[in-house]
């Protein structure tokens, strides 16, 4: 059981490591490397986020051993996402500090989302859940939807970017995020309401 709890973290590290290695392989100069590492570590974190975001919903819609196991490990998947997204944060800071400075205002939304990611990670224990009561659910729900929104805005803007090189990832990941929201809404308001999470 303890070994199973490590699986989300191992997957997060493997995906992030692969993203970094691929970026260095594809880049032709340090500034390209920094940009690709920042972009691809975000891609590596996205599937881990979606597993966390959808764990309860897919169990409500299709309760079985696989979705039950995913729901029971939602905390570990959430912490694994925080790990993967921290790797992305380091890559992003290197990119914008050394090669592509941005106005502080343009970073505000992402910074706010990171604040919630770390608050959710810190308060993920049973002790914090008891201590915060209803506020725990409000915190985690707000943080999850805020993170979803930041991903959607980021990839949605790429779908119509002036540089066509950004279009593919935007037109893949933005619809994927919208589909994830649709699944959550269907699980909450549709037939999935009858199946309660474990």
C-alpha cells in the first residue's frame, strides 16, 4: 500500500524529467532550451492535474475498482501535481528572469494559482481537514477551479496565437480542459449524482 502511494510522485518525476530532456534535445540555444523546458514541464503537469481534478467525478459516473483506487489516491495525485508544477515554476522563473522578462501584472494570475496550489498541498492532511472544516472544501474547490482556469486561459490563448507554432498544443489541451469541466458538471448535476464518493 505504501509503495502504491509513491506511484503518483514517480510518474510526476518521470514526466517532468522526460519533458526537460526532450526540451534540451530539441533546443538549439540556451534561450530555446529555457522556453521549451518551461512549456513542456507545464504539459507534463497537466495530466496529473486532470487526474486529481476528475478523480471524484469519474468515480461518481463509473464506480469500479480503477476509479475507486484513483479516488482513494487523490491526495497523492494532488501532491504529485504540486511537485510537477513546482518543477515547471523553476523552469518558468529561469526563462522569464534570464531570457524573456514579462510585466509583473501578466504574472499575477499564475502567481495567485500557485498560492492556492501550495495552500492545498500544505492543508492536504486529515488534521488540516478537521481543523478547517467547511473552509477546507472551499479552499480546495477554489484552488482546483482556479488552476483549471489558468491552464484554460494559457492553452486557449495559444489556440489563436499569432505564432502558428503554438496552435497545436492550444487546440489539443484547451478542448481537453473543457471536456474535463463537462465531466465534472455531468457528475455533479447529471446521472452521476446518484453515486457517492468513497
